[in-house]
């Protein structure tokens, strides 16, 4: 008599903890540096809020600093400065 064990296939059981250093090559756009496109090698980019897109081949790369800013624009203003004056203050 042959008895088969019934096991559910689970990837999670064999997965190691996330380690970004073993992730491999991860292309990102670095602000303030010369960035060569991984698709065509050129250096002309259209910069958005979250992505940079190559002007020639349309390869898109995430911005390195995009995770710090989020999707909403940053509003700069200081209480009592010339940039922002509350109503009723002299």
C-alpha cells in the first residue's frame, strides 16, 4: 500500500528574509549626476515626480529620491516669514 503525504505548496515556507544587498542590479535615476539610459545609452531625460523617462527610447527609471517625497507636493512655508503671513498678524 502506497501512502502519499498531502502537502500544500508554499513559497513562503522556503523564502529567506528580504536582503536588498543580494537583490542584484537595480537601475534608478540619480539626481545631480549624469545618468545613462540602460536601454539606449543616451543621457537626455524627462523628469517627473516619481519616474525619469528617456527622451529617446522611453525607458522609465524610478527616481532615487522619490520615496522621500511621496505623491503630494511639499509645501514650504514658515510662520512669520515673508513666505507665509497669517491673516490678522502685523
